[in-house]
């Protein structure tokens, strides 16, 4: 019994190390240690059962702490996603050979499973990802080469280097370490976009209590906090960004008093205003959108959120789940938008293209890539994490915004009603950030940029191809030698 307990404890501890490498803890070198330990454990796990439980328990130690905030959204969903994704990693351990070729297979396997996790089920749940662990680390800069899957693979490669050094296989350790250093250096010379102008911006955080559910919140009060805070903006300013759905009305927005007040605010500030709105479209559906009002108070453009939060903004298999669901499930599903993730405005007669990734969408590299490929010069992330306690979600969203900034070569503006709001430059540096629950205006002069990085041009397909070839090749050679 004691022996079995120790067997389970080792991969669990390694998984916890990986969790601690991620926001909000951020001890990024622990990610390399975690994979170094996992590799050594897989080397010693001979039966299929042992290998499954090694991979599964490692993922449990990683994913359950890293996604703990989901309890505030859906308790059953939190446990289901943790068990499901842990099972993915447990099953994937079958494809890692026991020979030294495991050092090729291990990064490939985790790249492929991360790809699956980014996209399935319910459109993907890319939380507590390997790439996030390096968002504030030197290795994070490599994300602009081939995106987050490339960075994920490099995290595992660093763990392989540690494992090889532990075994005194110095050649492998030196080759892997040298490759990581070389790729880090290359990340500074690959295309990263070009500056085409400057824009003055203001991000509005109205403040209020963190950890409050929408059903327990006075919607008008939230709106008025942001109206009041906006009057502290130092003008002139070109663009004002409000958070996601802080304009929350139980009718069509255009029929509400809030619509007229937003128009008047844009006129008062003599600025473009991008406001996050949530409206009731009909008896069974809602809409979540960002709307651009001109300095004349005219609604000029609108982007409706495409990638929606399962069980938060819509309920999959509603007819099956609703009879057993708690009353905090949304009463109506939010409609998914269909348009490009861009808003088109004009500042001083010059056309400006704003890329938009609303809240949940910022976790998905394809949404930002689509916005920038469609000509986005700045990337906006209006979000609302006010329902979630602790700061796990909020810090992971900042990490995702940093990754999207580095991937796309764009400034990212994140606006949240109770935090965190932030201004992030194309190198992933947080220029300014709010605290939780404070009322604050962030003002800055930022660059508008064009051009595309390798990551936005290539997308995920090259990494899928590389990982697939590496995994098949490692297993084929390993079997031939044994």
C-alpha cells in the first residue's frame, strides 16, 4: 500500500510543479523540472497500467489547481474537464517509448494533446496551458515563431534536457539546451510587425466587488460606475475602451436609455468609444458584443462574440442537463456571432482597423490570428471576470493577452470591470495594470502596427505536422531497435 502511495505521489508532485509554473504563481522554471521528473517516471513505468496512471496523475496535479477558478462557473464541469483531460494525458503515455527515443516522443505527445485540448470538447478549453507557464519567461518570446504549440513543445524539450543531464547523457542535454538558446535568439529577428502610427487610448475599469454573480448584481449600478469613472478620462483621447458586458440590458440595446447615454458619453469625450454590451435579443437568446461609437455619438460598427463559454454563455445539451442543473446556469443561450473579429473606425480621417478578442476568445490563438490576418492594427480584449474568486482566471487571462501580443506583434488592451485591466506591448511587457476591485483609468499612447509574424502566417498546422512525424518516427525507430 505504501509503495503504491509513493508511486502515485511522485507524478502528482511533478504535476503540481507544473501548475505552480503558471499564473498566478508564475514560478516558470518549475515547468522544466516537472517534465524532467515525468520523463524519469515514464522511463521506470513498464506496464501499460503504470504508464497510464503516471500520465493521468501528473495531469491531475497540474490541471486541477490550474483550473480551480472553474468551480465558480460549473462545479460538475470543473471535475469533468479535469478528469477528461487527465485521461488524455494518461492515454498518450502509451505512445511514449521506453528507450531514449522517448525524448523525441514526449514533446510530440504533449503538443498533440494540447492541440486537442485547445479545440475539443465544446470548441476547446485552453486553460492552464503549457504556453501560459512561459508568458513572462525568456522562452515566451519564441511564441512569435510558430505560436503557442511551438512554445509548448519547447517547454517539454527543456524538461528533456534536464532529464538527459540527470542521466549524464550530456550530448542530448547540450543539444537540447543549445537549440532552446538558438530559437530564443531567433525569436528576436523574425518578423514582428511595423509601426504605422500612434493612438492615445483610455481603458475604463469601473471597480466593484470581485466574486459576485451576475444574478446578484445590479446591472444599472455597474453601468453607472463605468459612466462615472469615464468622466475622469483626461482628454483629448482617440479611443476609449470599456469592458465586456458592463452595459447589460434586458431588451435590445438600441431601445434602452443606456444606448443614448453611451452616445452622449462619446460626444462628451469627443472620442471613439468601444463599449461591451449584453442585450436580450428575444425570449430565448442573448447577444454579447462590442460596439464602436464615433465622437459624434453614432454607432459605426459592431462585433458579436463568436467563441462562447460553455455552461457560462450557453448550455450544451440543455434539454438533458437543465433538469439536474443548479439555478445559476444561464436561462437563455447567447447567440454566436458570425462576422470578422474587427471594428473599423476613423481617427482624424484616417481609417483604423481594431482587432477584437472578447474575454474567452483571448485564450484561443486562432481568434487573435484571424483579427490580425484581417488587418487589425491593435488587439482589444474587453473581458469580465468579476464572477470568479481568487485571481487564477484573471492572471491567466493576462498571460494569454501577453502571448497574443507576442504572437501577433500588436499592442493588446485588456479592459475588465473589476480587474485586471492592462496595457501590453508587442514584446509581452505589461506597461500598466490595475488591481482587483479598484476604480481606475489607464491612459497611454500606443503604436498602431501592421505586418504579420510567422505565427500568424503559419497557424498551428506546421506544429501538428512536425509533432505527428516526430511521434511516428520515434516509435518506429524504437520498435526496430527492440
